[in-house]
């Protein structure tokens, strides 16, 4: 069977000619999207959290690429146009049977029916990933154009959707690569090379190709209009203050009396009941006597309770208000803190500038804001 296929492939190559199928913008889109998906997967699931800035930019560029592809699917050259690879359901099923039985019946100049299904599915899945990602970025991280519109509760809904469709994307990428390899085995075409050079083989005797030229000016105008409208809407959203952040006035008594011994923690890192318990037991403050005057205790307690975790809608506040009942006053004992820091070696916490696990400011350069952005993590290196 394999010898017969090899002979047929050699015969096909002798009786075929090379033609330009994929234009440069289509090829540039394809490989740019490959790069962005790769960067997105690495920075989102493999690289440390402080690479999040690169992950966000990969998402923004992916959105731009998706918009371009849809526009170019209308105004691009012949085989970049969506209408040239829109097939009927029966046609798609027929082609899939050909693939399964390794018996191709018809040669396709552009995308074949199975490839077309994969392209539309990838566009849809990537769109869902980017939209859900924007909602997570806005609601959980208080960043991006949706920071003022998306709450933490919205991000809690969007986050699992984002993760599920990323897994689906990985499966589809594997299937896509497998399909390309299988197509090459069946037809003898090097589809990877074709997407680099833009050239594909066409069997002799094929009717003259209808090849409509691209309309780049129309594509530019439509794309510019879309981004002008969409950009204006996002810019309007971006002017809204982040929904989960409050304006926190500094308290000199808290910063002085508590800051003399350790980092003054952001009030949003513990719930009100934990702050109340802590301020009521200063005579045994983690094994030390930290007793303060009554006026100082009242002022600091009021400040901490009025700005406790319940008053904020940040990721840190929502996570840390779920304290460990056995350690109600210790942030580092919460399941969230442990999970977020499990990859950091104990030696790191001993580095000068960090010292102890509870020194948030040793690594989080924005700890005083209560944001704790992933991009603002700077872990000191041991000297």
C-alpha cells in the first residue's frame, strides 16, 4: 500500500505544476498566530507569573490578528477568502471519510473541507479565549480595558472558561499538526513549505485557476474603521477606575507604630474579624509583647477594619479573606498563599531583603497598593 502511494505521489509530482496560492499577508498571519499561541501557552502555564505582561501582549496581538484574518477573508486574494473554503456538511463528511480511508478523491487548491473546519473552529476558540482572558484580566487582576467593568465575580466565571478553551485549543493544535502530516502522506504535498513559500502543486489538466486579486486598500480602511470604533469603546472603558480598587489614605499611626517592627501590611490582606482579633491580643503578638496605647489601638483598629478584605474586590482580598480557622491572623497559613508560593524554595525567603515569608514587600514591589500584580514580582537574587 505504501509503495503504491509513493509511486502515485511521484507520478503526481511529475504531472503537476507549481502555482501561487497563499498570499504574503495570509502566510504572515499564520506564522504570527503560531508564535502568539506558543508564547501564550508558555507564559500562561509554564513560565513564572511575572511573565504575565508578555502573556497579556500575546493576547492583544492575537485579537489584532483575528480581526485582520476576518477582514482579509473578505478582501484578500482568492484562496485567502473565507468563501473559497466554506463547504457543505455533506462535503465535509465525505472528505473526512477520504482521510480515514487514506483514499483522496479530489484535489483542493486551497483549504480542503477538513482544514476549513479546523480554521473556523480555531478562530472561534481563540476568540473565546481572548474575550474570557480580557474579563479575567479586568476582574481578577484589575488591569486592561475591562478593569472598570468586570468584577471579581465575573472573572471567577470567565477563568474556568478560559482554561477549558485553552485545553481545547491545545487538542486542536495537535489534531491540526496531525492532519497536516497525514495530508502530506496521502497527497505528497508539503503543506508546511507551502505556507512558507505560498506555492502549491496543481495537477496537470486542472482548469485555469480563477484568481481574484486582493483589495488591500479596502482591507486597510475596514480594519482601521473597526479599530477606531472598537478602540474608542475600549478606551472609554479604560477611563473607568478599576472596580476592585479603593483609594486608601495612608495612616501615619499605623505606619509608624506597626512599621517600626515589620512591614505595614495592606489592610485588604485579612478580613475585619482577623484584624480585630490581632489588635485585641497585642500583648501576645506572635510571641512578643506589642502593646500600644489605647488611642493608637483604637485608631489602627478602625483603619484596618474599615479597609479590610471585605471592602475590596481584588484577587488578594477575595482570596485572603478565606482564612485558615486555626491561624486566623496569618496570611502565610492560608491555602491560597501556600499554593501561590509552593514553587519558591525556603532559601529564597532567607535572602537579604526578604528575610521571612511574611515580608510581602520583599518580592511584591506594589504591595503598598494592594494590587499585587504578577508583573510587579521581583524576587531578589542571593548574593
